[in-house]
C-alpha cells in the first residue's frame, strides 16, 4: 500500500510544496534540493541547487515551464555519491531521463530523493516569458484555469507519461481540487520516511485520482496517435523525409538539448565525420553534387539508432531547433516502434536493462 | 549493357564464418552477382548501426549481414548481440520507407560455400523484386 | 647451445598436432609440423559441427594473446603462423640422436603442382580424364586424379593423387602457369637439431568393410559415421541435404549402430572408443534439423556412454526434446528390406521380443581401429606421444592430451637448458608508425598477367578511372606478379618510391598472400598497409565493378592508423588454489619451468582425495608428485589458508590469503589456477541412511581392501550404479563410479570366489581401455542387471536385513536379492566455491563445476584470461585425468608466464579517453571481460591480454570513443562509400 498525505493549498499550491521542501531542508531530511527557481533577472525558472531553507521562497516547483530538460543538471549533482542526501524536484520526463542516465553510469541515484509531480505539461520558453510579462503568478493561474493548460507544447499534449515513475515522492495533482488541496504520495521506503518525519497525517488514496488519470491518459493517447500518424506521413519515404529536414543547419542543438544523448562529444563532431578532402571530392565526383555540411540525414538517423530506445519524449529538441524541424515528433514516432519492439519503456525502472545489453542466448537461423 | 535493374548489395560479413564461406564459394567457383560487395569485419558484433545506415543512405539496394551460427561466433556471442541491434535498426529505417527486406541477417558457417551462394542469389532476387532503393537518383542531404 | 633457435617437430596436424604446435609457438619456439596427408586439420576437416554443442569453433584454438603472428581465419582452412612451418604429404622415417639434438629423417611425397605457380584456376581438373571416388567425401561422389584434396583448404595448391594418376599429361598441357610436374619421386630429407618431437598422429578409424555383419560396402545405404558427416555437410556430395546414396531419396528413417569395431572381442577390440556415443547423438540431432518432423532417428546401443560433464543432459535433450529414439540391444543382422534399397534390422528389444524394422539408411558408429601400434621411434628419448595417438579422444581430450605432451617436452627442454629464442622485440612496429606519420601515399600495382589474353585493355580502362581519384595515387604496371621477375620488380618499386600504402590489382589472394609476407620481410612495407583486389579470377566483370573493389582497397588503406604502444608487464609467478592431484601437478609443472608458485590449500594436508584412493599405482603416482612439490623450493605452500580477495588482470594479479591464525598475506602473481576439487556426493536415494550395510562405493572400496574383509562371511553383494546421479538435479555422470564398482566387484570375487555379486546399472561407463575391467567382470560371473530411470531397483530394510528388488533382464521376471552389503554409486560433486566464483568473476555450471571458456577447444581456460581450471573443479575426473588437466592448465598459463610483458597486437580495442563518457556499456558487452575501470585514473581500460578485437565494444560505443584498430568507423564507412 502506498502512503498518501493530503496538503492544504489555500489557493497557492506552489507555496504548499515550497514549505514541504523547506521543512525537508530545515529538518535535515535532505542536505540540498534541486528545484526550478525564479532568479531575480528573469521569470523563466532555472534548476537551482538550494542549501539554505530560506532561499526556498523563490522556488517554482510546479511552474509549467522547463527551459531545458533538467535531468542533466540533476545528473551533474549526482555524478557520484558524496555522502549527502540530494532531493531533486523534476518533471516526469526529467526523472525518466535521469533514470536512463543512471543506467548509463552518468549518475548514481542511491543518495537521491526523487520528487515528481503529475505533469500537466510545459509551455515553450518564449510563450512563457510573454505570459509572465502579463501575469505575476503563472503557476497558480495555470492550475486554476484549465484553459491555460491548452497552451502547453504539442509534444506534452501527446505525452502519456504524465505520472512519475519510480519517484520517492509524488506531488499528486490529478483529480484534486488543486486550489484547496493536493496529495503527497510515497512510492518508496525513503519517501515514506520523509512523510513520517514531516509529521504529515496519512490517508487512503482518494478515488478521484485514478479516474482523472485515466481520462487524461485517454486524451493524451488520442493526441499521441494523431501525432504519430501525422508525423509518419512526413517521413514515410526518403523524399518526404528530406523535405522535412531540408532546413537543418547541422547546428546539433537538438542533440545538445536531448537529456539522454549523454556523449561528451557527439560522434558527428569527431574525426569519424570530419572527412578528408579526398572523400568529399570523390563523393561529389560520384554523385555529381554533395551538400555541405554533409551527413545531415545520417546525423538524424544515427541519433535515432543510438537513442530512440531511450527517448523520453520531452520535446526539447524541437524547442531548440532554429529551423523549426519537428525533431521531437519524429523521435517520438520512430521511438515508439523501437520501444515497442524491445518492450522497453525508458525510465520505467532502473533495474531494467538497456535493450542492447540483453539478448537471447541461442537462436536459429537469421531473421 | 542492358538497362535491367541490377541491385547493388553490400554484404557485411564476419571474418570467421561467412567471409570464409564467401571465399570458399569463390574458390569453388560458385557464382553469384558481381554487384555484391563484400566487406569483411571481424565479427557481426562489430557492426555499428552507422554502417547499415551509411550503406542505405549511400544507395545500397540491399544490405546483407552474415555471421557465424549461434554458438560458433569466434567471440562467443557477437552474432546474437548483432541480431538484437539490427532488429532495432530495421525498425527505424522502415519508418523512413526502406523496406525491412532490404536488410537481411543470416548465419552462414565457414564450410557453407554453397549456402553463401544460395543466400546471395536469394537476396539478389528478393531485392530485384523490391526494385531499386528509394535513395537512388535522389540528393541525400 | 642456448642461442640456437630450438626447433620442435610435431608429427601429425590434427587437433592434437595443431594444439601442440601452437603451444610451443606461444611460448616462443620454432615449430615444424609434418603431416602425412595433403591437408592440415585431421578428422575435423570432414566434420562441420561437433558435440557437445553442435557447433564448430575450432578457430578458438588460435593464439589469443600473440595474434599478430598467426593468420586470423578458420582453422579448417589451414594453419598459418610465423613460427610454425607446415609440411604436408610428409612422414617421419626415423629419429636418432639425443634429446635436444635429435636428427629426424623425413620423406615427402610431391604434390605434382608447384605451389608458387598454381593460381587455383582449376583448368587441370577440367581436363583430367581420370575420375575416382571422392576420398574426402568418404567415397561418395567423384573427383579427379588432380584436385584440391580438401576442397576448402587452399593453403596448398592442387595435388595429384598418384594412386589414380595415369600420367597422361593432360593437366600439364592445360596449366596456364606451368605449375604441373608429373614427378612423384619421394624425396627424403633430414632435419637436424630438433629439440623435441611430439607424436600427434591421431587414431585411425575402424573400417567396417572387413566385417560382413554390417554390410558396409555391400549396401550403399549403410554408411560410416564419417560418411554421414559428409552427407549432411553443406560442402558434401549432396550439398547438405539428407538423402541416401543409392537413389538420392530423402531420408525419413535412419539408424545408428553403436560400437562398430569397438567392444568386440572377436576382432580383438577390447576397448571402448569413447567418442562414438556422443558422436552418434550429435549426428542424430543434426539429422533431425534436416529431416521432416515425422522422420525417425534411432540409436541402437549397448551402453550409452555419456560420461562427460554435460553429456547426459545432452542425451536427455536429444531423447525428450528432439525425439531421438534410443534402443538398448545388440543388432543381429542387417538385410535388404521390402524395397531393396531399404535396410532391415533384426534385434531383440527390451521386452525380449525379436523385432524387424526397416530403415532408409544405417550409420555405423565406427570406433578406433584395433591393433594399431605406435612406430618404434615413438619410444625414442625426447619423443613425446600425445594421448590421441594412443586412443580415440574427444576434442577436449585431444586438446588436453596435446598440452600435456607439449608441457612434458618443454619441461625436459628447460631441464636441458634449452630455451626458446628471445623474440626480438618488435622492430617492425618502429617502421609501422613511420608509415602512418605521413599522409597516405598509395601505390597501385597492376599485374599485367601473363595468362589472361586481353589484360592490356582491361588495365587501360582501370588506369584511366583510377586517374580520376582525388589524392595521391601512383600507378604502375608489372608483368606477372606471380613470377619471381615480377615480384622483384615490385620490391624495387617499393624501395625506390615514396609510397607508404600498397594496393595490388592482380589475381587470387591465395597466390599473393604468401608473397606479401615475404615482402614484409624484405622491405619496410608490412602487411597491414597492403591490400589486394582480385581483378582476374571469376567471370568477366565490368570496369566499374573492378574500380569499386580498388576504391575499397584504397579507402581501407587510407584509414589505417598507427598501432598504439602500451605493453603490459607480467608478474612471472602463479597462484594455485587447491592441493589435490590436479593442483599438485599444475604447481609442479610450473615449478619445473622455473616459475614461482604459491600453492594455497584449505585443509591441513596436501593431496586432496589422495586419502581415499586405494589403487596402489595411482597412489604412488600422486605421492610422487606430492613429495616433489613439498621438496621444491620454488613452490611456497600455504596450508590451512584461504583466498579472500583477488584483483587485477591477466599477467598481473594481486591476491590476499588468510591463514587459520588470521594472519593475512598478499601475493602478486601473473596467473591463477583453480584446482579446488570435489568430493563424494551424498544421497538419500535407496534408503542410504537406513541401514549400516548400505554404503557408498567409496566406503565399499575401503571395506573390500581391508584385511578383515576376507574374514567376513560374504555370500551376496549388490551394487547399484547412478545412485542419485544422472538424473536431475545431479544429472551428470561422475565418471569414476563404474570403474570403481567393477574393481570392487572383482576384488570381492577374488577374496570370496563363491560370493554372488550383482550390479544394477543404467549404462556401464568403462570408456577407453577400462572396458577390459568390464569384460573381465563378466567373465568372472558378476551379474549385470540393467535398469532405466523409471525401473529403478527397490531397496527395503526388512527385519534387520536388506532386500533388493529388480527385474531379471534375461527372463523378464522379478528378482529379489538379500545381499550382505549394498554399495551405492553416489558419484562426486565439486567442492563448494561460491566465494571464489565471486572473487574471480567466473561462471559455474548448474551443478557448481567451474565453466571453461570453451568446453571443446579451451577446456582448462576460464572465461577470464589468466585464470585456469583443472580437475574435479571443472568436471568429474579420475585422479590420473585430473593430474593431466593440471599439467594442461600449467601449459596454458605458460603462454602468459613465459613473457616479460604482453605486447599489444594490431587488432585491439583502443579507448579515446578524451571523448569517453564512461557509460561502461562496453564493459558490459565485452565477451572476454577485457575492459575495466581504472578507478584511480577514472578511465575505461582495455586489458590487452584479454581483448580479442572483436569490436563489440566499438559497436555499442555511440561516439566512437572506442575504436578497433584497422576497423575504425571512418575507415569502414569510407569503404562502404567506395563500394557503392
Ligand atoms: S594453375 Fe595449373 S595446376 Fe593450378 S589449377 Fe590451374 S591448371 Fe591446375
Ligand atoms: S568487446 Fe572490445 S575490449 Fe572486449 S574483446 Fe571485444 S574488442 Fe576487445
Ligand atoms: S565471429 Fe562470426 S559472428 Fe562473431
């Protein structure tokens, strides 16, 4: 049975979470907290590592924005154990990416307290800034006014992984009158200990949660399937695909933004793709003409080959593309097939092996 | 020369078994298409997904991958690892309109020269039936 | 004498011969292999797949550390090693002189074709008018008098089979290169200063033609097991489809008859050939793969001798999962069936009914030929005989036997002060890096070929295309590369020119290969910067297609990089864990090679199971070794000590042991040998614990050998074999019980001639020469009662006495026995070593035996390079066998210990640390555990002794932070690009 606590919100759910996080710090249940944080200079919340409980005032744990996928930042704090407890407040896709990074030995989660929340999606950075110019507390209005929730990114709308997997604590918003109260659910023993230590009284999980989750799931799944079929159309043959990526500048922003592309240096920046003049000239001679930089298609397909099993669908690649190429749509669409093939859900479970590390011991000819 | 479609095939084969079988087919004068280009690798486990993508994007009509029978791999199980990886690649390229039939993985042992010939011929025919790669005559970015 | 390069002669190029030759080459000796037949590989040339896993994997015998000196391809196609010279069609005439300086006289039969000139075009074969049954295919199909004796071996040229050649001269006329010489004068030559000789001539198989019973030779569909191998081989006469020789009809029902030529006193074969049972099961399984679902495979046998560690489960799978039928009986006769091509077997089945059954085909499981003796020179001093030359051995047996022989020879040489030549530390590599420092300059050499008529215009076409290539490419034409003049010209061009890469456009690479080797010795050019493209063999091809081949060759060369230089030092000492027979013999073998050994034993005494061994001879041989070990200053013995940690890589381990006192000691060693042994198993089957007169066969052995036994009144003794073994969960044969029980039985008969001795058995496993004990036991009137796993005898303890119920095999009626003693063959189990398994990261079988790297080809290696296993820790074994395994393990260890350092080979993984993200996927996928994290440096490292360059790591590394030298990603992709 999962442990569940109800927290009053008094029309300010962010404040409620802030005080929980603050208490965790001051009660020394954790040593530091990584949480979105509004700096004095911009309204866009940036992942920030907080040690002083007083600094928690500026935290924006539930902000419907993510300037980038913060899994990388979390991983850098958790690169190896330091003997300190680190709580990280992340969106679902960020937690999933973090778990993938842990499988790739980019971080160790033993000392981490993963805090997730039911994700209602994020708003693109530029729209968020625009909105922020008009409105002081976007977060509260975002949860109070469901029409604002339609302004989330297309990829968020198509995301069926809105409930955190494997989090120690989940901030439950689904099915809750968020302006009155929200839930705090422990998914692990560590999470339970925190709820107990904070002295929160526990209750049965309210029924509304599952119902709300199912209806959201249905909506998201429909959007997802639509996205898949529209995107498939855009890439379904090499001609269409070339058109879709024709404006790619080989800036590699997409790969830099990708939380699971963990390479220190992308192979496309190494000597492997730094062709000798002989190669380029011979290529031109054989094909008549070669666009430079070369290997644009190769780049996108290789990235799929490397990471599609681990794509968490956070959509950051699309967000950063200067040429508005629907990178995320393509990734999600293709990845869905690969993940289905391997029966693999990235970030589902840290003990689940990366598909390429497990294989049948014996098999008969070919196929 | 006639205009008939002659598929261009890249065969990525492991050094220990399938390459040996190819060589045996050669010395036993077992003929197959001259448009098959054999690339010897030490093991199918060495096959990076990039190689397959490269071949397809550079205009190969078919990519044949040949390794040792399960259990025979000189490096214990490179072939099984390859199989897993290739199944993923095949799924990916399929989304972009490459018929998965253009990618074929088979186990051919060192003494199976006739098997190698048969496989080449069968693959050649099936590619021929599929027709030319969608990449041909296109500018691939 | 020390400076002279010590040469070893190995006679026979089958599994044992190759193993012994490679063993010597691995530790630095020059080796010469002579083989009577025209090809290298022995019986394996005819077998595609072998038991107990139905795979081949012979290539796993090739050197794993010094790979660069040896060709890297299928061993069935020939053996090519810088330190091994092979003479086929050659026999030893005599051996004289003293060990260390033997003189060997050899006689060679010419092949009739000059290997320098033959380019495998096969024209000779086409014109040869003489067709004879194809010997390679066991007489199935035909071949010409001039042919490739083993079609898949192109290491030698075409050969003339002088027995059938009529010397008509047609081939001589047809050969375009003038390679044929119709002269079959035997040539005798001497080999001086041979340090030692290993006889590894293998065993000849029994020819069933000589016995009418089998109808072999009379009925075309009765074939030997070797012929059956050829039938199902894809390179065989029927291209791998299972059809019968007489009419080519698909085979639907096939039978194997066991013990053909073995266990047959009438032909003087009082032995078991040991390998045929498993061989037959394997063939039946392979056949089933080829046959339709409803087809039948039946094995007729007397005892199914599945005495290897995993053999019983193999048999069970064959029976239960694959539907192979096993019938225990002696077949009375083979006659033509209804349809004269069919064969009718008459036999008595287990219910004592006479059955007639028709088959499409019958396979005779032929064993070793009886009465063959070793040549006189085999007993010459300095000559060592591998086990497989004495009797038929399975693959692992042959490998171990060869290693033992090689080890004993090298111990002798060490004693005589003869050492392998110090390998001059890679001068070559200096030249190599120079070639890579500069920008690639490719020299293309086009062969003008003296044989092909219109080569000129072809070359014009090629040349004009090559000129379009960007980058530096020099093109030159040379006349007939295959002739000395042509080749000298090439050398001249290389010496004069500035090229640092070389491409040949010529013919067959089998022709060029050896010449390129020679080039490497004469010039600065070495083989990894040479590529060739065959533009002449095969059908006529378009210029475009030839250019692609050349483009690929050029691309390959352009991407070649320098080797990286990091050798790994080797600590020249060994840790042996376990002081039983296997461990003792391993320790002594190493110490005799002047290697320091740490011998760690858990208990307070050395000897292991010696304390239970009663056989006098065996005891003596173990005690002898034990005394030598105890007296050897190189061996440090730690009794009552246990290993607590071990870390490091092959060549460099650091381990800690803890004494009973609690004192700890750190040991630095280059290799580890695990000889942790095993003990008698316990069982609760057959009411073992309910009566004091129910004892294990080990206790029985003690009892019958005790002086008091003759004073006992003994009327009847029952023995039950396979008590609690050969069925799950302990489903393996313990190998020692049958022989022990029989010996006990004989001893009882000797002391109490009137006592009745009954042995209940499933299969009597008296393999090899121990069959004699079985024969004798039957002669002495010991009663054998077979049972199956579901017709086990019943043991009851009644009113203080014992009652054993079973079924009389002859009459089929129940028998009730009231023995004075009941002995149970409880078998053996490996000692419990969970902790060690964890420390060393090695694997065990489900029964707790340590798994070898490859059960056939690398039986005493574990999956972890530098860690070896022998004796009962690996598999059930008799003490004498365990001791041999110990020697074999020592011999394997010597490959590492004989080196001061391990030199990186060309084909190796290399990590580019600056871009490595340390995701460690490579560590997880590496099949050889060659990768590890250097925690101090925070880097992924490659153990160059273990890495085989398979490239699995490179394929999983997403950003090419790991590369395989000569197979770098950019190079391969450039080759792909060139190919399209
Ligand atoms: S070169 Fe001569 S000997 Fe060699 S295969 Fe050709 S014809 Fe026969
Ligand atoms: S996986 Fe890499 S390190 Fe391991 S053996 Fe293969 S090439 Fe060497
Ligand atoms: S060596 Fe052939 S597949 Fe691995």
